[in-house]
C-alpha cells in the first residue's frame, strides 16, 4: 500500500526558520534586559548594605573606615608583596591549629559588619577572580597609602572600593579624604564638607559608586547613555550619567535633591 505521507518543502522549512529567527530576535534581547535589571537591583542592594554597615561602623568607631572591604592579605603577612594573595573569599586564622577560631580574611567592614563577601562584588562586574589585585595601568600592582602612610594593595574583585577600567587604569571609588589643602577643590566650602573625614559630612556626600554597568565603545570611550550607580551618605542610590561621574571624579557630583 502506497504511503501518502510527504516531507516538508523547502519553502515550508524556510518559513519555519524565518519565524524562529524573528522570535529569537524578540525574546533574547528581552531576556538580556531582564538580566541587566536583576544585576542592577542586586548592585543597589549591595550599596544599601554598605551604607548600613558604614553607619554602624561610625557609631562604633567614631569615624568612617579608610577602605570598605579591606586591603589585600598575603600569606607572608607583608602589606605589599609580589606573591599570590590570599583569595578574598578564603580565610585565615591567627592560630592555624585552632579549628574553632573563625576563619575570615582580615577586612574592615568584612566580616563584622558585612558578613557576605559577595556583597562587595557587583554581578555586572566581569572580573570574577577573587585573587586579582588592582593594577595601576602599567601592569604593576596599585599601591595605596593608609592614614599612617603604610602602603597596601587592593582586591580588584571588590567593585566598590574601586575598579579596573578597560584601559588598564584603576578608578578609585571610595576614599575617606577626597581633597587636601593643596587641592584646588579644598577652597570650595561645600565640597570640603563632602568628605568623610570631616566631623559632620553633608548628606549629599558621595560614598562610592559602581562603574560595572558602563558600556564602552571600541575605542575605549564610554558609550553615550551609559549610567553608573552612586551611593550618597543619606542612603540614597541614584542612577547617574557615567560621563557626569567621570567629569566630576565621582565625589564632586551632588545628589539630585541636594541644596547648596
């Protein structure tokens, strides 16, 4: 008995393929947009946790910390070194033989004020290496000084103390002292009060910002319409133009509702 079944024609197959392609063109960008929004929401949550931790730290210590997470820790105990660092998410004990001792990497807000090390990392940040050390643009490890003049390194995984940019430079986001008497901005009475080292900093003082949401052109410039998330001392997180953040070195950017 002859079968009346037949296969698909070329036109039918092409039509199906075209429909699938059209649906993919609609659905995939939508999924990407949802993913970006989820990452942004998590970043805002991270910034809020940092704000709460900073407030409590200041109550306890009478001042704001010099860094948010902490400095890079090395197995040798040296402040700066060329050796491989202890991973940010790993732990060390003062007494290696005491298994009951908490085993946290030495930090500032971590782990007493912020218990989850992931709260220091924006999910949009493409750098996932917990041993990466911030670099200065020449391939060398960036050196920062604490208030006592002691040199330290910073973990590049930490998105909120700063971040490495596509051009290799490191952009500092959190800094207790923004301007010194030698700085031209120090003469501005408003900007002078937008620093965390003064007794009563203004509520519109920039605490830190996240640049992991920026888009970049092929020449390394920031894409038009690119936005950063900026945390202010009043606890608000504002979406601000990346261009404005860069032009104002981040910290000079007043909040949208600030009063001169």
